[in-house]
C-alpha cells in the first residue's frame, strides 16, 4: 500500500510493504557517501501539472457536498468560462506547464511563500506544530538534565547520517521519496520581515555550526556540542555542560526576550529591526539562528490531574502556556526546538516553513530510540569550554515590545482549547481486518462526528505528501466528498437499513482512498488551482473570476484541518485550527489505538475541542459496530 516506510540497507532490495521498518534508523553506510543525496534527488520525477479539464471537473465535484445548489450553478458557469478553448484558463495552464519544464518543482517555492513566509499570523498556534512525547518520570533536575543530554546526543547521531548522506531513503508505495526536507531542518531558522519572512539554512555554510542553543529560565546559552577532534560530545559531557547552564540560570531572567517570536509577524518584523540595532543583541540573535537546534529546559508548571496532563503537555509544546509559564522559554522562529520539562513533559515544536511533520517525527523516533539505549561507560570528562550566555541589552522600546508580546501571547494561550484523546478501543488493526484503509476510515469517522454535531458537511483539509516528486511538499485531500456526505447523512437515519449504511460507508472510505492516491500522485486540485492563480498574478493579469467567486473562498475555509502524522513512538503531533470557527485535528494511528490532538478556539461559541473528540470516539465505535453486525452487502 501507500504507507510511508523507511527502508534500511537490509530491506533496500525488497518491495515496500514486505519490509517492516527497523525500529532504529541505521545508516546505509558507516562512512560518508559523497554525492549520494544529489544523485538520489536527481533520479526523482518532477511534479506534474494536472490537465486543466480534469481539475475543473474535480473542483466542481469537491464543491458539491459543501455548497448549495444555486451557488454551485453559478460556479459551474464561471468554471466553464475559465476552461473554454482560447480562454484565460488555457493560457495560464500553458504558462504553468512552461514553468514546470524549467523549474525543479513548479510549486514548492510559491507554496512556501504563500503558505508560510507571507502568512502574517503568529507562527505560534497558527502555523508551527507541537509534538507530545510520552511523559518521563524525573525525580529531580539531574534526571531532567540527563534525559536532555541523551536527547541532544540522539539528535547529533541522526545529524551524522544527514552530514554523511547515509540516511536511509524512504519509500511510499514502492516509490522512493524526496529526502530534501531532512537537509533543511537543522541549523536553520525563520527570520521575520516587515511584509514577508525568510528562512536561512546555515548547514551548508563554511564552517557549519557546531553549537546548539539551550534556553532555561528565559536565558539563552550557546553550547558547543562537538569536541576539537570533531566528535560529538558524549552524554556525560553534555550532562556536565547542561548542569553548568542550569546553575548559571538558576533564577528567571527579568526579560523573556524569546517571547518576541510569538508576535504577529508584522509586529515582530518591526520589533526585530529594533532589537538587532544593538550589536550585542544582533550577535546573540545570530547565534540562535545559526545553532543546530534549540533545547528548551522548562521549569515547574502548575500540577494537573493525570487525565488533563496530555492536553496540558500539548499546549506546552504548541505555545508554552503563556508568559507566566514557558512561552518566553522558546525561540519560535527556530526550525527545531526540543522541550524537556521539569515535570517530565517532553516534546518538540517546529517551524513549518522548511518541512512537514513526517521527517520531523522520523528524526524524533530515532532520538527516542537513542535515549533508550544502554549508556556506554564513559571516562571522566576533560575540561570543556564554559557555555556562553547570550546577552541582550533591553532598551525601553524593546521592553515595550516584550510587554506587548506577553499580552498577545497570553490572549492566544487563553483562547486555545486543546484536547488530546487516546482512542483505546482499536487502531489500524480493525479497518485493516475489514480491508479498509485505516486513514480513510478515521477521516470518515471525522466526517460523521462533524455531521452529528452540526448537521452539515464542511470543507475538510487532509495533508497528502507530494514527496514522490523532487522537492515535493503537500497537496490537499478533500475529505468531504459526495460519497462521504451520503454516508454521514444515512448513518443515523432510522429509515435506512444497515446493509445500505455499510455499503455507503465502504464507498465513502474507498472514495477517500482514491482521492488520496490522486493527491499523492500530483493530480489533486488545490495546488493546481493555486498555481493557476499565482500564474495570473505573475503575468499581471486580473484575477480570474473563479478565484473571486465566494464558493472558492468557502472551499478554502477549512473548518476541519486535519493531518495524519504516524510514528513509531507513542506520541501525537498537535496544531491549531486554521479558521476562527474551525478545528485542528492531528492523529497518529498506532496498531491497536489512535492518538488524537483536537484543537479549537474558546472565542468561537460553536466549537469545542472536547466535544469533537468525544464525537470522533463515538463515530469510530459506531462504525465498528455497524461492520460487526452487518454482513457485507451484495449491492
Ligand atoms: N486493507 C488492508 N490494509 C490496508 C488497506 C486495505 N484496504 N489500505 C491500507 N492498508 C494498510 C496499509 O498497508 C498500511 O499498512 P502498515 O500499517 O503496515 O504500514 C496501513 O494500512 C496504513 O495505510 P492508510 O491508512 O491507507 O494510510 P497511509 O499510510 O497510506 O497514509 C496519508 C495516507 C494520506 C496519510 C499519506 O499518504 C500521506 O500523504 N502522509 C503524509 C501526510 C503529511 O505530510 N502530514 C504532515 C503534515 S504537517
């Protein structure tokens, strides 16, 4: 099937699906393989431009379950006009095809600009996902630091595979995937701008960075993680260095300068220019930006019950809990931040522009496995340079910006409702037993849950990987389909027989899996439509009417924004809703249970993360019951 699996050196020759990914990612070679990454990338196909007519037909089909009849009739006319022979659609399509012949990927640069760098809402909650790892038990700060030291060593172990180009290639449905995102997540950082941000990647600079940033009690430190001979510091060495940092930052800093990175991007763009006017500040910021990654050692936080712990940990990873908790103990522009809390809450936060969730999770799976390894006996550590505290001169203007950032961050933290739910009744095993795609089954449960709450279907986004193509990112699987609408409408209808309901369920699941296959092979509609719109802007043409049509805006108003991020570790990724009256739903289907993180905004009276999570649980159970008690129909 299409599941992403990581092929090892051992499994390379076997077909995908037959190979169980090994638990611990092992390099394909123990020594550097120069040029391997490049030749792999060059062998990948380029992203196709789908045929215009196909996209237009599929666009209309996608609108059917979410648009009323009159609006749809109007949109059909606009689409006909757009795609007619000699029309604007044909012209844009030709230009797009030309662009695709020239570019490595006709979409990716546009996508990164539009979806991330020109998106001005704070990266916190609105763009950067969090990741919650299983809770650790720390009896004291020494335990916390020991785990953090192992975690750093685990990331450096993974980094060696990236540096040596020995990272095993991943496959989906037997096809090799683009590995570019792995080369973008370390030593990189987002830089705020006045109208648009940028991303810098220092991994290829000479010499490459050798340090990470550690932040504790809102104070930043530069920690060199390599010895003079180029070997990574050992766990013991890292432990000693982290202890030094914790001693040096035993009291919280008066000014949590990191909280500036939680601001609206326009405000942060302005505040940033002001901050780096000062040479000391500029140097400190540059050290953070250049660092391989950030480690956030969080202090204590208010006790919560075991039941609310996971949801609470999710907000800690997603936004830090506000200015009185850990939001200032971050640099949210940093691509990768690992978080280790004093109470055993652990996880990560990542800035989305350079990569999607799966490569981040693959790295984290490796790190988690690494931390479980028995520790090798180490000889006493020789003297190491003292980690340098990064200094900031806080002028009254900067102080004002920090206060402003605290206020807006606290408002955002208050507004976010997060519910992490472990669905324990079954996992991928049940849909597989009924020969259904587990992902499609879960998506249909989400559709049913939403319909039960609102008696309507809503535009739904699920990310589909485009990594079969060189520098591929994502397209949209539109989970609300004509088939899903028929299924959810029939499900609780007492007038419908169970055999009919089961048949509709199977058709809906199948339709979802078919759309998934369409999306991952570069034939979905959303990025193509975006490309046509971008092309019109590129050629200074007026925006074609299909893009100013209210139906287009409606189609992009994703009240359900969802994503599957699978992992070997029993963890869950989380993110915020993408519209004020919507939900963010991330899930990790394990074999016998499913981890969900559901978010909504408290300021919207119509949404409630906990209620949707419950409705999803009920929908999954009811769908299973229907399968159990109803023979497969012969319709
Ligand atoms: N019968 C039995 N088993 C089936 C089946 C069927 N009809 N259909 C699928 N399966 C099995 C698969 O073989 C696979 O097995 P595995 O657990 O041994 O690997 C498993 O069920 C999962 O398959 P499925 O549920 O269909 O999902 P998928 O793994 O193909 O994933 C997507 C679907 C859309 C999530 C994936 O293609 C994708 O694009 N992922 C990237 C998403 C992304 O980037 N997210 C992050 C955004 S930040």
